[in-house]
C-alpha cells in the first residue's frame, strides 16, 4: 500500500467516524429535548426540589398549597415552618 493510499484510507475512516458521531449527537439532542420538555412541565418538591413523578403529597401552609414528593419531605418541611 502506498503512503497516499494509506492516508486516504485514514481520512475516509475519519470522515466515517465523524458522520457516525454527528448522527449520535442528533439522537442525543433529540432525547435531551424530550427530557427538557418533560422536566419543564414537571412539579418540584417544595422541600428537596426533586421532580414529583407520581401524585405526591399536597399540603397547605399559610394559605399556599405546596407539593412534596413524599410524606418524609412533608414532615421535614413542617419542621422548618415551626
């Protein structure tokens, strides 16, 4: 194999790898955007700031409704309010 042929093969391999990486990036971006859209509509726990995936727990304090991811976070939040 001549040096020029070897360099061409390397260049071809490089371009194929770059094209594959770009395709993978598109897939990652698409997945990221789906996650972003889901998270932007999600409600966060008033105590730990984690996303509430299920119904969670809701409680009223001083005329405001708060949502919590679990009863443990509600209890901790109540302690801070006293």
